[in-house]
C-alpha cells in the first residue's frame, strides 16, 4: 500500500483528533445568530479573557476576522498601514479595497517586523490633500516573514508609535498561540495593547474551522453586525466552537513540538548543499527554503515523490510543521527534497 504523502503545505491541513471529534459530537448548541449557543459564548468569553480584551466574536475564518476589524475601524478613503507581506494585504484577495474602500499603505518590514520610525513615516499629517491614516495592522507570528515572533517590547514600541500618530491597532494573530509558546509569555502580552485581535483555531491548533475576533464590547457589537452582512452568522456553531475549546485545552502547549520539528527539519535541509535555509529565522513552525531550481515546477515533482509543499516565490518553498506530522516525517521530507534536487 502506498504511504500517505507528507503534507507540509500549511498547518491548516490538520484534521481533528478523535478527542476533538468527541468534544464536537457532545457540544451543547443553540442558534448563535440569536446569541443562544452556549458553546460559542463560552469560547468567546474564554478567548476574550485569554487575550486581555473585553469581548469576542466567533467567525468562520481568519480572513473574515481581519476584514471585519478593518470594516469596523475604517471608512472609505481612509488608509490602513500594514506590512508588504502581511496576510490582509497579500493573501486576502484585495478585500481591503473591495469590501471597505479603504486604501492600503504598504511598509516593507524586516521579516514582517516594522519599526516605530517606519510607522511614523507612513502616517499622514492632517492635510486636505491626503488620505486620513486610520489603522495600523501588525501580524504575529508573521507568516511571510518566516513565522516571526514580535518581541513584546518591540511590539509595544510599534503600537505606541501607531497610537502617537492617532492610529487604531489591529493584530492578525492567526498564529498568536505559536508566539505565546515560542516567547514564553501569554498571548495577552500583545493582544491587550491592541484595539482588536484575530486568533485562528484552524491552523496549528488543529480545529477544522474557526477564528475569534476580540476587542472592546462596542467594537464586537459592530463586528457582529458586519459579520451578519457578510453572511458569517452561523447557527448551531457550537459544534465548531467545541473543537476550538478543545484545542485551547489540549493543543496549545504542544505547539512547542511543532517548533522543535521545524528546527530539526531546517537543520536537515541546511545539510543539502543546494538548499539555503537561515536556521536562525526558524522561530516557530515554519521553514522557508531557497532552492536553485524553479520552485513552482519543483512542487509537482515533490508531490509525485510523496511530499506536499507550497512554493512562495520563484526559488522559495515554505514547509510548515504541525500536529499531523511527527519528527521522522519531517526528516523524511528533507530526504525527499534532497533526492528530488539530486535527480534521484
Ligand atoms: N494563511 C494560510 C494561507 O492563506 C496563506 C496559510 O496557509 O498560511 N492571517 C494569517 C497570518 C494567515 O496565515 C492566514 C492563513 C490567515 C490570516 C487567514 O486565515 P483563514 O484561512 O482562516 O482565512
């Protein structure tokens, strides 16, 4: 029998574990559009508390969480300052412009990290000619930056720079729990400084669906209205929220394993002469590797050899470690890449 491929395309590919499926099957539910699903409410309360914010809203995806935040915080014509590789700019299908008529103002960070000087420079003054700068979006961990963790003090400085320029601050914390585990400080260290924060459960935490957007009570009330407008009002969503609660209880601390596996994978990749990996850039569960061949063309060859990865540039691959791949699988992944590059 053929062995299953090793899937390192993303941590979104994880499947719910038997324990998670049991929790989902047993979830108490109600109609959440009426605010009557006890499991959704429990999840929202728990995440708000964990992030040090007042209230929270269960949403179908990280993208919707980010976009609701932008929708609540901005008006058409206003500017959103965010990093070039950030998910809301790079991967959300132009939604900032398409949905809200806001204008992205792009800053190029270092591995996704912005300095206070860059943030100040990107904010506009009060001038009738210029767009009004309204919102700063930061991302932790930063996906295209390499799974980068914002040092809490550096994050605090960036937020302070935004505040002094009169900006609201949203955090895309799709992988904020990876940052929590990697830095050894609670997720609230970052989130409580923001006006709104999104966290995702369908990435390394292993839930099938679900993100939570948190902020003040007034912010969440507005986000709830916009969620309905976008068709994100879910009914007996407690079945999904139960998976997220289970993930909070059982899958956060184990993210450390994914981080160790990513480091082991990176070390093994670095032994391949043709591959370039910056080991010190592997801070969480992601490995970005440079290959000397056309990366998009390499992807189907790797797939045929039993390894699924994504190309993220002409010569760049992204490999993501997660709940469903163990250390031997990660090491085998490096061996498959080596064999493929050596034409074996
Ligand atoms: N990221 C996905 C792809 O969309 C690129 C991945 O495989 O990494 N914020 C960040 C930082 C993300 O990485 C993602 C998903 C999202 C938001 C969006 O989450 P979903 O997919 O739930 O809309």
